[in-house]
C-alpha cells in the first residue's frame, strides 16, 4: 500500500511537550520535512533557544546544540565558521530573538553569516507565563500589560523582517504564517528556500513564522488560529522582504 503520510525521519519518534494547539509542533515538522527532502540530516546542526522550544534538541534527529538566551546566532556563527560544509540553523522565539538576542541576530545577519534562522513570532513570552514580548501588539493584554500594550509606556511592536531585510548580509527574509493549510504549505516552501540559500553559500536567511500560543493568549486552539489571522497578519505583513528571485 502506498504511504501518503508519515513522520519525517528527521523528527524523532517522541511525543512533543507543547500545549495542545501550539504551533511550535507544526513548525518542527516542517523543518524536519525540509531536512528529509534536501537529504541533509547527516550534515545539519541546529541551535536550540531558550523558551518553550528550549529542548527541541530532543526532537530533531540531526545534531543539535543548546544556546543561552538569545545567543543562538552567535553560537551558530561559530559552528558554521568551523564547519562551513554543514547546514546550520537556529530556532528562536520572539523573546529569545527580539528581546535579549537583538544584538546577536542583527550582527549575525549584517555579517552575512551563512546560517538560517527560524523565528517563531507568537507575540508573547510563552514559557515564562505570558509576559509582553517586543512583538506584542498594541492593546494586547499580557501578564505584564494587564491593561493592554500602550506604546507610550511600552514602546511599539518590533517588525523583525522589515528591520533585518535592510542589512547588507541578509539575503533571504520572508514572513509566513501557520494559520491554515495553505499557509502551512507556504511556510514549508519558505523554510526550504532559506536552507537552499544557505547551501548555495549566498548569505544569511531568516523565516519569521507567525505562530500561536493558545495557553497564554487565553484561547482554545481554533480561536487562537483565528486571532492570529485577525490580529497578527494585518500588522505583520506576510510575504517576501528579500531574496525572492535568488537562484538556488
Ligand atoms: C538571560 C535570561 N533572561 C530571561 C530568561 C527567562 N526566560 C526563559 S524563556 C523566556 C521567554 C521566552 O519567550 P519566547 O522566546 O517568545 O519563546 P516562547 O516560550 O514563546 O516559545 C524568558 C524570559 C532566561 N532564561 N534567561
Ligand atoms: S506556553 Fe504557548 S508557546 Fe509555549 S508550548 Fe504552550 S502554547 Fe506553545
């Protein structure tokens, strides 16, 4: 009988620890499918973040390294420079990448490090119980903004793709969403292209994935997908910011 659906080889046979409806699991699967399709499991090294995905080294079949909070791009830089023949990726949340790790991601991108960053933007600090993140939307209620994020008090939401795409060393930058099947398929395409850009030696690549945190948003999984669509997508424009026509 023909197999039409199975676990990607690059994703270990382990139950994920994420909350029901959390989209971290979807993105893990997409990364693993891309690793399988490109046949790079044996030469891929991932760098795990701090945040809910801190132990994703348990899930990917390839080599993985754990970095301190926000430091994944610096760790990945070292790995890639020592092993230029490997495919190196970081997997980072918005607290990890856009708060404590802001300097690391900007300078790694600007140096044109030949690494790929998978950036999970769920507009909140998930693991530590729902504090405001740099990407929290105006008016969004979090545990540290109980009356909603107010720009005059808390600053404005940071648009990472728009910022990173201005940097010379960043060659492929795209924002995608996992709100429905069509967008999930598109997310996989973008992740694959980002890896291929790295493999072609072009420079730094980043895919921002608009994601859900049903637990800290206080919504059920289906409501959370709708909230993402209704609230995040209008502010965080989907699409390619750089490198759409790069030959890989
Ligand atoms: C230096 C440092 N500061 C703060 C923390 C606490 N901390 C751990 S995870 C986290 C939030 C992570 O949020 P995010 O990166 O958005 O990932 P998510 O949990 O939403 O996937 C924080 C603040 C830490 N571990 N180390
Ligand atoms: S707290 Fe949020 S980001 Fe973390 S596993 Fe649960 S739903 Fe996912």
